[in-house]
C-alpha cells in the first residue's frame, strides 16, 4: 500500500542480499547464516510481502545488539524420534532455524514419508512463504505454522481481550509446474501492516480491528490505545469463529507439540514454530499426486470469473509473477525500508545499495 506519487526505486536483488548479509555479519552473525537470513528477507520482498522482508532487518539488528536475538550458536535437540523432533531455538534467528528445520525434515521425509520438527524459543521467523517454493519444486509438500507465545494481538471469537498472535499458516504444494504457495493468517491482517498504517496515519480498508469495547473499526490505532483493542480473526465479527478455530489449531501445533508456550509466560519478540514436510512419493506416488494437484490448478483457472472480476488465480501465483518481474527489472522496495537501515549501515561502515540507474536512497 503506497500512496506516494513518486515511484519506489528499484534495486538488484543480489545487491540487497549482499547489503543485508554485510549488516548481519557485522552485527555478529556467521557469514553463511547471515546470507541465509538475508536471502529470505529479500525473497519476501520479491514475492511482494513488503512488511515481512527487508522491513524486518532493522528490528533484527536491534535485537542482536540488545542480546535479545542470539547471533551465533546452535539449537538444542530436546527430543528426536527419527522422523519427528523438538528443538529449542535458544533465541537464534528464526529465519535460519526454520530454513534448517525444513531442510532436515525434507531429508527425513525422503526416508520416512513425513518429517516434522517443532521449534520452541525461536526468534521471529519472518515471512512463511519464503520457505515453500524450493521444496515444493523438488516434489515435496511443506506445511509451516508459527505463533509468538509472548505476544497477544487477536481476541478469541466472542471476546474482547487479545490472546493470540495472527498465527500464520503456510503450505507449499507441488503441481508439476509452478507450485501452489499458500500463506494465510488466522487474523484478517498482520501486525506488521497494522503498525505501518498506524505510523502513516492511514486506516484499514475495512473493519479489520476491534476496540476494547468490542466495536469493529478500521482504525489501527486501537491496537495501542488504552485499553487496547485487537485485530479481528478471519471472518470478522460475523464469522470470526473460523479464524478463531484456525488460531487454536496453530497454537497447539506450534506450542503444545513443542511443550513450551503461553502457559510458561515467555517474554520478548520470538516464535514457536511447526514444520512438516511430506514426500508424496512415499504415499500414492508423486506422479499421482501432481496429476490431482495439476487438475485442481487447471480447474480453478477454467472457472468463470464473477462479472467484471479478474480471472481466478491460485495462491502464490501473483507472488511468483512479481518475483519473475523483480528478478528482471529490480525490486521496488517500500519507501520506508532503506531509510530505517541507514543508521545501521553508517554504524557498521556498510555502503547503501545503489538503485538501478541512479543513486541509492537514504
């Protein structure tokens, strides 16, 4: 959402990745780990998730500087049963931990059909969609969910006091062509977008929040008012029981399975994570799987659109189109992203990225 008349500058994805890698390395993260995090932050911007890409980098650098995010170290294996495991993330980067968990669960799935890992005490994991494409293109189905047991922003349906986070769920589905990439939340919108709109003096497109009295509103400022309001679950005031049910499922997958969550009253910006990778080859076979999933894709595309509406598309289709365009033409960053990183670049002596065809913006 950008109402400015001046177009955003475009940057080469490799330049942005190198910039973020340098910042994170100077902050104390091992170079390979910094690159893993940077690549996934930029990937989120490539896909169009502008609140969960490089927009998060300044916050992550601040968390490393304060000691709230561990720059180095390894997760602790709490339990390991061969195809399932629990890790304690030890406050390490959630992006790196989740990437490691997806890779590990994929190895297990190739052997056992399913590999699943829950991570407790992780730092924030960013945009869930960035973990899906590679595995799905290799013929694996990936499921991810996360919650933050230290944060409350969404009330249970029928209530007025926040209890859950937006609790995103993501699924990558192989089709034999472009994968289906699902990334949805149990709430109508994200805390990141709510915060951005509030800071810019803007409002939600519709009544996506609720004030402390239980009245639906389009004003994101109710989330920081006293008493505080909440984000509404998917379905809003009419059918919010659906988002509420989804939030409960994700709370259980991410916290109950890991044995650590809200009951432990944790503090700090973090995440509880659930990762599951499924190998269709160990079920009915990958060809049989993609025959069915490709049929779904074709049937959705062939479905007549509503009068005056656009053609039906699959989840992730628009994001992949944005990514292809950005890889050719450059990434157009939201205007507030690079200015937030200028002081960190000066602190660490890292050159700001230069826009394609012009000087970099500060």
